[in-house]
């Protein structure tokens, strides 16, 4: 029987600055912003960093059987127990999901991730990048309140937006996106094709398809100049711009589409991003207040991040101590386990294979 395993910290270089929110989440002695503002979890996907080449960057590692190893190698050693026979037959030693803890000290570039059809058409990838956000904490940065830019508003002018994108700056294009104030506990789904930019002062969990594809036309991320490879992810610029869904909507319509109401599974566990909406993953939130017996109702593997408190996880193979900011993996074959303590966990589940058959 394969039991639960912990992920090792996996900070990833990015062109934007941030990361102090991750340090604070993990109760580090010092909290500093720099160029490692993300921690990647359950990753078998390398980071796309032309400015910072490094071996195995972005690839998660686990502590298992008294040693450290790449998560992909751990999956490949026993894919039927870790992932399930049908999932492994479709995806190989790939969990088919990716989680990140992300903390931004400056606005990220206005960007879009392709849908699966556009990823295949323009980027030669079988994965697009629909994603979800769960806000852990927020802070003001130099007097600016935390925010997200998300979805085109009624001021959308497609021709002008594309001209500014090719020119590498959005003097008016930024105003074509909704600017949303955010607070801890907010949850959004970001379908492929939806324009967005995470603003300063936001620490969140991202759950996404296992891909690093992004179209970010601006020349600069903070003070860092982006290369053409970083702006267009290897596609022709005019093709890459087709990844944007140029559809304007009111803020109310956007929130109705992208902020689903939580659905209670039991007294402690809620479904906050349903698979029927996200299609490529599912997100659940556990609020443990004492003892919680977890059952693998979905017969799927999942990754988890402790967003608050401290917990002890016990299964038939042993015990894991889990503190705020820790990440772990529950394999397919693990049918039940017990959480003890007071804490919150965000779970990411892979797609239900039935949802992807058509």
C-alpha cells in the first residue's frame, strides 16, 4: 500500500517580484520579496524560464521511504497505486494537475492562457491552462490595496487592445479589464482564454492544468524586460493573440461565471471549484476542527496544501505532521485516512476521466 507523502519546498524563479507571503505562510524567520515568488506542487512540468536556465526547475520532489526523489519518478515507480490504472494509461506518470502557492509584490503582466484547442493549434501542447485561484492572504504594497485584473469589461476595444499588445504596453488596454478587490477566502475559476493579471499584495493558491503556457504581451514585468519567447511562448504573435476570448461582460456576469458557490460535501469538506465547471481539475476545501476521517469518495489522487493551522495525518502506512504552508499528496490507492488538529486544507483533484472522453 502506498501512503501519503509530503512535497519538499520547490520555489521557482519568475520575472516578477514577490514571495514574502509564502515566507509568512510558512512561519519563516525572515519574509522577503525576490524573484522566487512561487512554490510548485505536484509538478512534473518544468518551468518555462528562458532568463533563468536551471536543471529540473519547477519539478516537484517528495520525501518517501526515507529518501528524496522527483515526484515524477515516485509516480512512475508504481503508477497504478499512485494514480490508478486508467489515469496512468491516459497520462503516464503525470498527475495531470499542478498547484502553486504564489505571492505577488507587483502586478503581473496582463496575460492569457490558451484553451486546449488553442494550445494544440498554436503551441503544440495537449494541455491548455484553465486555472483556479484561492486567496490565502492579502496585504497593501506601498499604499496600494490588493486586487486582481480579470475579464474584459464594457470598454473592450479589440483592435486597440491588439495594437497595444503588439507594441508591448497597455496604456488603455489595462482599463479594459475589471479591477476586483480581493480578500482571503475568495475563490475564482479562470477559464483558458480569459484575460487576467494578479495584482500586488495577493498570496494565493493556483490550481491548473499541468502547463506553463502563457501569452503576456507586455514588454515589462515590473522592471524585468520580457523576451519574445516569454511574451508569446514560442507562437507567432498574431496567432498567440487568438488565445484571448474577446468578449466583454459586466462584473456581475463575470462573478456569476467565475465565482461558483461552495457546495457542501459533508460538515467539514466543501467543493469550491466543481469539476463540471473546471473540467480539467476540481478544488475542495477541508476545515478540520478536531478529528476528520477522510474517504476517497472520488477514487482519484489529490494534492493538498495546508493554508491555516497545524494537522497530523495518519494512514495505514504511518503519520505525517503538516504545518501551515506544507503540501502533500494522497495517492489513488489510499481509500481513507485521518486528520487531527485545527487547520484548513485546499485539495486539488485531477480531471474525472469521464469528463474528458468527448
